[in-house]
C-alpha cells in the first residue's frame, strides 16, 4: 500500500532565513564595533595633534603628526583630516572611508555563517528539485501518495517520479492511475474500471485492453511498478520483483 508523505519545506526556509539574519547581523556588528574603535582612535589622535601644534593651520606636518598619533596602524595613510569652512569657528574632523573600516573589521565569523547559508540554500534548492524521503518519492516539494517510485501529488493531482519529473499521461491513463493509487490494495476489477471510465458503453473490454497495453510501458519506464492482469478479470498495480 502507498503511504502519505508530508514534506514541510517551510522548516528548511525558516532555517535559511535564520542563517541569513545571523550572517548579516554578525557582519554588521563587526563593522559597527570596528567603526567605533576607529572613530575613537582618530578623535584622540586629532586632539593630540591640534594640542601639540597649537595652530588651526592644517599642513603636511599636521597630517604627519596625526598619523603618528594613530594607534591603529592600518589607519595610517588612510584616515584623512577634513576642515569645516562653513562655520565661524574652525573645526577639523578625522575621516575614514567605510570600505577601509570594513576591510579592518573581523568578518571571519560572518564569512563562516555566509558559507553555511550558501550550503543550506543549495541543499534547500536541491531538496525542492529532487526530494526523497525514506526511499519514497515526495514530488515537487508537496505532499501526496507515494508508491513504487511514483507520487500522486495532492497539490496539482499529477504524477511525478522520484526525481521530480512529471509523468506524461493521457486523460484516460491519468484517471486509471488515480484509481489504482486510491485503491487500498492497488487492485481494480475489470467491471469497476469500465463502469468508471466508460459508464455508457455496454462492452468496453477491447477499449480497456488497449488502455492497459499503452499504460504498461509508461509505468515501467518511470517507476518500479508494473500492471498485472488476473485472468483479465482484474488488474493490479504492483512493485516489480528485482532479482540479482
């Protein structure tokens, strides 16, 4: 008998979202921490420089002194002095580009998290493309009745292989396969099939024979199933015996 398989991709999506958020927060946190440290060092160096030269003139010597007072070696030659000429009072500011601050920040924890996020994203994508659970196919990230390498999807009513490929069936073939899958024993009597598919036809034996004949190779090609005949009185969808 087939069994009901419920795949819940939202759980994998939640994990992916949490990894993304953790990676982003780790990166932003490291940048902000480094930015505070850089600003404190530049403000301290600027204060010492201006107190030392006792002049409001920014010269090459001022820049050299400023770089000399910087405690963070990576800032020397990269931090700049900016003079505010709009106000009435002289104001000097130390400035450093965001790119420089980012390059100085420790992004290793964030990088590890980003790698994990990328790996999980790839696995999540692969899961949705080729999902399998306990050896049973589970269709295209949906739930359904799985049996012998096929699944009848609850989402769109179609049949899929274990690799997520749709099995192309004619409307009549599709209806017969649904009857097989919905049957607890996957067995249908000849009369049961004819009454369901050709209710107004007095004798549909030949039509049923042709339908079964054309359905058999499709089923065997895409699954480990086969359609067996029981003295032409009933038909059974069963798993093929695999011998070494």
